[in-house]
């Protein structure tokens, strides 16, 4: 069956439609008076159900049940239901905040096209470590989001591929964008476990563990956490000091002038580094510690 593009009254493309035309008055009689579903009408004209729905759009005829939010003949209503997200302070939300302030991206996108407006609300994390991606995926599910995880192959030589975790949520993005530092601190300070989860999320994003061989006889294990946001680094410093960790705050400027000034927290004491991994329990960036 041949298909053609149809246009609405304002000239906007509405989709593909069968060359078999359903007159407006007949469609109104079948759909509203006789109460036939779009699927039943499609069977009468021997066309697919989407074609009937396209004719309804073309004639500006409202779909039955659209205002009530239920589906018609197996086709979902064009009015989308917003998934309820659990944004109550918890250890899970604290972890997600730590990651979002680090490696993850949270953004909203609005743009006008010829066929209408497009609105997107995304949370995305691209990382090399599969364990990190799976942990972020699991935490998103816990607050009732519906994430997708996939592996992206690199097209460049000697470059590793990345694991990508993506989900959409208008409530989460709007809520996150309105947060200030005081509100973040209030959320993560409801209990000690939430503080630890926030530190874990931020460390898995922005931290590193390395061996500092200053002496041939001794091996020094160090932890560092680096970020360009001074306020967030100061918050991390405060949380770590409350947990009796001795951290030093330094700053450095990259030779590349276009890059922002970075701030780094460092921890060197052997017993504190050991306690950090046993208390915070990060799933990644601990290989040097596990080897000892």
C-alpha cells in the first residue's frame, strides 16, 4: 500500500497516511456515534491503525480517552504520564548527588522545530569502569527511574570504550537544578550512612588511589579527590574532617589556560587510607589498596 505525508491545517507534517481517504463525517460517525475503536475502523478500510489515528489528527478530532489518560485500542495516549521519583533524603539519593556533582551530567534541553517544541530532561554517566556504571544504574532504579545501560565502542585507536548510563526525568532534573550547597548539605547530613554514600559517589567520580614511592624501603599509599568547584571541595573537606580524616587542600592551574583552576584534597596517612576504604567501601579506584 502506498503512503504519503499528510499536513495539518497549519502545514505541519503529521506523519504517513494511506492513500485511502476516510471522509471526515464518516470518521466522526464511526468513531464517536458508533463508538468503534481506531483498530476496528482500520479493519473496515483494510489499513493500519496508525493511519486512522493520523486521520484523526489531520481533522483535529480528539481521541477518545485522551483527556482521561487511558489508551485506545492498544495505542497509548499522547499525553505522557510523568514517572513518580523518590526524592526523599536517603543514602541512595546522597550517592546519586555525589556522582552528579562529579562525572555525571544533568541537563535540560529545549528547542523549537518546524514540527513543534522538543523538551528533554536527561541524567547521563559515561565511564570506563563497568562496576561504576552498574552501581549508578542500580541507584537510579532505587529512586524509581528507568535507566538504560550500554557499551559504546571507541572509534579511535588505543582508546577504551565507555559504559553509558542514561535516563530521563523531568522531576529529578528540575529538582537538581534548583539545589544550592546548603540544601545539598542538609540532604546528605540526615545520618552518617548518607554522608558516607555521598563521599563514595564523589570519590568514585573524582577520586584516585596511587602509590607514592618516596623511599625504596617504604610504600606510601595516597588518596586524592580533585574538582574545579571550590565549594564542593570545601564540603568534602568538611565531611572528611568530621569523620576524623586528615586531608590537605591544594590548588593548581593547568598549563592549558582555557582549563579551570582545580582543587585537590589529599590523604596520606596509612591508617586513614585503610580506614577510608573499609568505611566508605568504593566499588572502583581501590586496586592499589587491594594489592597491598
